[in-house]
């Protein structure tokens, strides 16, 4: 079984995925991390040196590879993964998909502290960040909302979010 976590940057996908994998005794795979290992470069370096289109192709290739996994896996996707190619279809056909939904306020507060490792927002002024996120999220919501389940994250602990995901699973 593959459980795929998706949502905007800063929604806690990797953190929750790790916690969930420990609770379920599943393998934990972070898609961004796998892309950086394969390319021996950080996400920022890949964007700078090879461009976003190259990154999206790598992301798609590895996504297919991990969705085909025969093992029990919790897969943490990148914030943009659902928005490219027909990735959302492939995700829904091959996993239980969960959208971790956060408000613009929550995401802005978290991302103000974590901008530098994220090439899409690294150069945006702090005061412009909430507006950028609001617009970007509006575009991305069309893809995120195709997930089989949506879990609201505002005001909840990682533990509560992981337990909520487990309650949706068919066992
Ligand atoms: C991206 C999100 C990032 C990473 C890349 C692009 C996006 O992942 O894949 O910087 O398009 O939203 P996180 O959501 O894990 O930060």
C-alpha cells in the first residue's frame, strides 16, 4: 500500500509522513529528497542549473517509480507535484492520497522561516509572501482538491494529523 501526502510548501508533508510511517511501520520516502540524491544537488541547485522543467521531469519519473512500490510506503510529495502532467491521476490510481490543507496564514507564518531552501519563494519579500501564497494556492487548489481525502492542519499537532489520516485508512 502507498499513502501519498500532498499539499502546499510548509504544510508539513515530510514531517507527518515520517511520523505516519513510524506509526504504521511503513517505509518513508520523501520525493524531493530522492530527487536531490539522484542528482547529487539540492533542489535550489537543480532549479538554478537545469531549470524547473528538468526538475518536474525528474519528479514525475521518481513519482512513477515509487507509486509502483510493492512495499508499504508513506510517500511525501513536493508541493508542486500534483500540478504537473497527469500526476494527480497517477497518484489517485496508485495510492491513498491525502491533501494536508493549511490556511494562507498558517503557511505564510511557517514559510517566512523556511524560504531559503525553496526556489519558488526564496526571492519574494517577506511582506509580499502572504499574497503570493494566496494566489499560488488558489491555482494549486484545483489539483490538491482531487486528493481522495483532505485533512485540515491548522491548530493541530502532527500527532493529531497522523491519527486522523490513519482513521481514513481501510484497516
Ligand atoms: C515546490 C515545492 C518543494 C519542492 C520545490 C518546488 C513547489 O517541495 O518540490 O521547491 O512547486 O511547490 P516542498 O513542498 O516539500 O517544500
